[in-house]
């Protein structure tokens, strides 16, 4: 079918995630046709460098034939197996064992979802069940970070700390609370230590305000992803872990973005030896080749649910495609690729990526850069000295994304003009050279815009 016909059908029928419905209809869809390594080919026949790994997920790159072969083999053997009624499949069982062996020792059990959003939803339900089962039914409140992202389910969207996911959706609920993001560049603190101390104090104060007997858990990402790739100061996560233990609340780490090599470790919590009570994952689990997520939990939570006062009853949570055998087979193959050298490669090229990011600081638009592993950001400002942001009414991020597309480069342009990068772990130094050459062209063109000049002058 010709591109204009597809564009018309898309505009008429297809609802896109996190979009302005009318703006999307006006601008039209960018149709992607194929992928190879770190490159995407669009319907216009042009090749684009994907510096965002799809949606933070295609960590092994496009066109990995061995992953495709694993999926085909499983489809030919057993394309579906329900997890209900005591049934299961070999790939899902082996994947569960593998994940427990890879993750912190505190995590001993796995529930498979279809992605990150429903992994969070499952975690909320299991936390609720757990506290009811152990006789602490008042522990229902959840605290998370402003700017944090924990999916867009009917409940999880309220734990997410981004206003776009709240507007007109009647969340957060009264049992959902947020504390400040550990965002050193835009904080009032001069040192990382001062920010960490303030963050701990804010969590303590919030728990005291709600009542420790009413707080169930604290949710956070080790690196705040969709909120602008905010990398907390080293030591922040360990201090939060210790605070949660001291206050008697569960710690859930959302590693949907940061898991599977993205930050230079298989999981970001390894940087500070964190032992969470729960962990959610998705994206890099299958490298985006098939839908799958997971929530992992401790023995304490599993046993509390299993041995509760109503232990003769079933635990009423499940999904048709939980532990799907094709997704599990894909995940096992993807994990093998990480372990056979791709993670080591990502660690080797990270210093080059970091140096290229830091070189961007010389550009007149760039106020801050940051990264952990191959997860990075460039923050644009109207005034470097004051860190003044551009007027949101300009909708500059949309213009930036369009200019980048013109230069055959794909990254994430967030609403506050933070540019997010999550290149496939297979990126080479030559790929990074191409990325930053095209980023330079993009930034120079943005700098030349009249509306940008006026903002920077004013």
C-alpha cells in the first residue's frame, strides 16, 4: 500500500500512545519499514540512526537473526501455553530460573506480564494482597518521585509523577504521594550529599505525615527515565533503601528502562548493591522483539501471600498471555546475547559516549549533560548562567524532534527540552561519531531559529 494511503488510514483509525490526537492527525505518521543493526529505514526510503533503541528497548539492535530463529522455533513447537490451571511451558520456567539467578538475592519469585505498565499494576495488586494477608490492612499508601514514570494503567498512572499522565484521568488517588526528584542540576543544593540528606528527610517526613502504619511502599527508578534521564547522585539509592528498611516500608525498583545492560550493569541496582523487595522489568528483557514484562518479589512477600489466613483460595491475579512461551524463548536468547559479549561491549564504549556528551557542553544551548552507562541526556537552556528554561508555549521540543528527523537522527525530545539518548548496546564508536555529528547539526539549526534567539536574548 502506498504511503499516502497508509497515512490517511493511520490518521483516521489508529490511536497513538501519549499523543495529542489532533496534532498527530495534522502532522501525519512517520512510517517505519525495516530495521538493521542501529538503523531504521522509513517509508520515504531514507535511513535514520536510532539513538533511542525504539523506546529504550531494542538493546541488541534490529535484525538479530538468532532471536528471530528462537521465536520461529518456539512458534512451530508450541506457540501458546496458558499459565492457568497448573499448566506451563519450558521457556517460561527456564526464564524464571534465569532471572532469579541474575537479579539481587532478595528476589526469588517471578510473575510475567506483557510489559512494564502491567508489571507495575501486578506489583500494586500483590502488595495490597500481601499486607491484607499479614494483618496490616491499613498499609495502602504508595510514595514515588515527581518526574518518575511507572506506566499508565488505571492505578499506576497515579504513581507516575508526570502531569500529562494525570490530567483528566482522576489520578493521583488520595493514597498516592510524590516527593522531590533527586535532580541535582535543578536543585537548591550545592553538593550531592546535601541533596541525598534532603531527599531522605523528605521521605521520612512524608511517611510521618501519612503514618508509617499506612504506607505500603516506595517506588522509584534507579535513573529517572521519561522524566528527563535524571541520574541521582551516587549513594542516593542506597540511602533510600536504608530509609525504607528503617521505616518498615517496601522498596520497589522499576528497572523497566534501566535493566539488561542499559546503565553498564545488567541491572542498575548493582551499582550500589541494592536488595529491593520488588523489581519490575520489561523493554530490554526481550529487546522489544516480543511483548513481555515481569515483576519479581522476595520470599517474604511470596510467603506472606501464600500462607495468609485465606490460603486455601486462589490468588486472583492473572493474564491470558502471562509467561507466553514465544516471548520467554525470545528473552532467553536475548539474555544469552548480553552475556556472550554485548554487555561487555557496552561497557567498553561507554567512556566514548560520555566524552561525546560532555563535549556538547560547549554548545550555547546546552546547560547540562548526564549519563549512566548508555543512558544519557543533553539539557537545553535559554540561559546557561541562570539555567533558565525556554518558554513551554514555544513547544520547542517538537521542533527539535522534527529538525533531528530532517538530519536522519532519532532521539527523545522531552517537553522541557531535555534530549534523551538510549542507543542500542551494539553502538560502535563510529556510530557515536555519526550520532553526535548529526546532533551538532540539529543543535546549530535550533540555535538559528528566531524564536530561540529571542528567548536567549531576553
